[in-house]
């Protein structure tokens, strides 16, 4: 979006300038993911409507037409994310006195169709986690994700000094920036020492090779020069091994299986880091396998 120019009261701001000023408010580490996504949306706005166009000139109807042409064919989740970015920036611009009406006023969020098939079966998860041809890094990552039900980004951000190996737990930064604790089980406890090989600092999950570009010191193991494993690479490796499943499905599966085993709602929320029951409900729905077992146990014909 370019550099941030100081805009004095009463001045107008172009889309490029206003976007840069808004993104500067998302400078904290806890907002890095939001900044990256929102930056892409505002960059598209500047490219689509002209980076030198003043935000005061953005009218709801043309903006809605452009937005629909740009994201109309995307999933409801992607549409809603892009709309959140535009609305958040628009509120900031209004607070600065750069706009008089909301350019996103005619746009509405879209309802996401419920996906009731995202949880992998227990057997499928176990097959993935016990495959002999999988490197120790992937074995540990996948097992840790499943046992903790943490988000992939939370686990990939872990540094060695975040771990309390003796007590099988670690501090993580949840979505929104809250500090929380995740707890793992025996499977992860057995794998972690093999992965770390005595390392006392640096990212827990590292790339296979030294970093080829300059990265923040916190994202590099100083002893080996290897970088923190990225979400994209971790996702690609899991998809290749699982036949197309995603890392997020490990989280989904863990919470579904725990719900089937009778875990309470407070326990599931503590494990997952969810702050609302409504958000948790999408994950804690019993699977088709659990429904089949329940039907079999309660089949009247079985009791005859």
C-alpha cells in the first residue's frame, strides 16, 4: 500500500493513502494475519477503483458493483472476510473525516452453508498419525494438532522456550491475541524429544533447509539457519499425505471425537480456545460414524 503520509485535519485522502493509514493501525504482532489479509483486499480496491481516487468519492453503488464482480463467485467465507476488511477500513476513514457515507452500505454478509462432513473418522486419523513413511516433523505436528485441537497457526508459531515438556503443555497466542495454554497427550510427549534433539531455542517446527531470504530473527533457528515452517508448506504436506484433507480438519476431528466421547462444553471451549458456544457448535457435532453406532445401540430389532 506504500508509505504512510501524515494527513492533517481537513485534507482528503486517496484510496492508497487511506488504506496505508488504516493498515498502520494493525501493526501489532497479534494482528499480523489480519493485516496480511486486509492488505490484499484494500490493494484490490485501489487497483479496481484507482489508487489516486479519493475515498470521499467512493459511493455505495459503484463499490457494491465492483465488490460483487471481484468476490461474487467466491465462497461465503471469502466474501465475508473481504467485506469485513472493507467495513473496518471504512469505519476508520469515517472516524478521520475522510468519508461522509459508508461505501460498503449496500453489501451484506453471506450465510455459510453448514459443512457436516469435515471431521475425519478416528480410523482415518490414526492411520495418518501412525504412518511409517512420514518424517518426524510432520508426525509431531499432526499429532500435536490432533491432541490439542489447537489452530495450525497457533502451533506453528510455537518456540522451543514456549514448551513445558515435563508437564506436556505450552503457551500459545490465540486468535485475537489472548495468551492461553494447550495440553497434549502421550503421543506428542514421545515425539517432541526426537524432533527437538536437545534444541533449547528457536521455532519448534523448522524447514528442511537454511532460509534463503532474510527473516526476522524470531523466525530462524540461529544454530542451523533454518526457518520457521510456514503454514502453506505444512498444509501442502498434509494434503499430499492425506489425499486432500486440510490441517484444519485435524482440529475439527479432535473436537468432534471429544464431543462424541462425552466432553462437556466448557472443556471443549477450554481445549479449542473458542470464546462462544455458537462457534464451537460447528465443530462438536457428532459424526456419521457416531450416529450409526447410536442407531445400532438403540435399534428396537437388536433388543428382540
